[in-house]
């Protein structure tokens, strides 16, 4: 409960802008002030969603791959034998609304991301974007033998995020991501179905086509009996024309939001980490 209150306190500065203030900023943009573009080149920082949206009519095809833990050494060929892959399509319905559908081994995932307020040069200092997703957990271990009372509704997972970013310069962008996610079924009886996290991340461009990306999510009401950890991911973006190639290391093998926010098992301190990549192609 205390952690939930702490999250609300963190949100107050962002929610304190009145509706009139936000409308003024939108009017300012329409009056000709310059929007700040490209805070992030990828639709994700590493695991966390970024404030970037697909342009109207753009179709992205994304292959996200997470190898197994490097802790297995040669026995699992440093994780190559235990890979998880997600195939995802992302479409820009308008310049302010992006929708997506994805399939990986553990889940189907459908989402919408939408611009609320843009960052404006010499104006509003942040980009604020909303993100909502619905996942259907199809983990093979959740079968009738292990969980005879499991119903379809138990497999549903809902995620709600406010993504708040600022591009400080051509090189540096940072983001906060207050997050609520609800798992209709949790294995640990002490874990609340509704969970809260505070995501944060950033991008630093150190060469013409290269950037260093980092993101982390602090779980705010994890049960004391939980074996799971907070996800920390470090990677690089490489821009190559119509492609953005993201390579990274993370203590989470999960790809969809609830998978890495609530079920990260790796431990950086023990070398229990996962190599992965996201390959984006725009059509």
C-alpha cells in the first residue's frame, strides 16, 4: 500500500497540469511552433516502450529474439539452445495513434500507443504518450494437468503506462514510465493481481548511427515471497536506412510487458543474463 501511495506521489507533478494547460500546448503546436522529433529511434528503448510512434501509414515488422541465459555456458551454448522469439506487426493508424499485434511462445499481445502532448521547442518540455496492451498468456506450463481449473479469463493480462520523455539534446533523451499491470492469475497467493512499477530509461547517441540504450523498471508492490527481480537492460541501437537493429543484454527473457515487468528471473550479479536483439523493418 505504501509503495502504491509512493507511485501516486511520483505522478502528481505530471498530473498537475490542468486540461486547459494541455490544450494551450496543443494550440501552440498548431500555431507553428516546432515539435521536437526523434527522442528515440526505436519503438522501444530496450524492453520498455519509447515515446516514438509509427508515422501514419507506416507498417513495421519486428523480430524480437531473446536467447537463453548465458549462465548455462557450453551446455546450452551460452543460451543459443533456449531462445524465445516474438514476431510483431506495428501500424501507424494516424500520426498520433499506433496499434500492434504480436505472437511469441508465451503470449499473444495486442496494444495501442497514442500521443497525448508532444515536446515543443521553446514550449512544453516533455512528450507524453499513453500505452495500453492486452496479453493472452499461452505458457505451455499453464495446462489442464498442472492447473485443472484454469479458464480463458485467467490468462488475460492488462498493461497501462504513461510514457514521459524529454529530448535534452541531439545525443541525450530520457524517459519515465509509471506503469500499472493486472494479471488475472498469479501463481504466488501473496502477490496482488494488480501491480505497479516505475520504468525509466534513456538513449545516448555516441556516433552517427550508434546509440547506447538503458532501461530499468522498479516493481513497487512485489510480494516478499516472490523469486522475481527488477529488469535491467543495456544495449545498442544501430540505424541502417530502413532498419533499426537493437542488440542488448538483460536479466529478463520476457518480451511482452508483463513478462519482463513481473516475471524477470535473471540476476546480473550472478551472470544470469540473456542476450537478445530487436530487428525493425519499415514498409
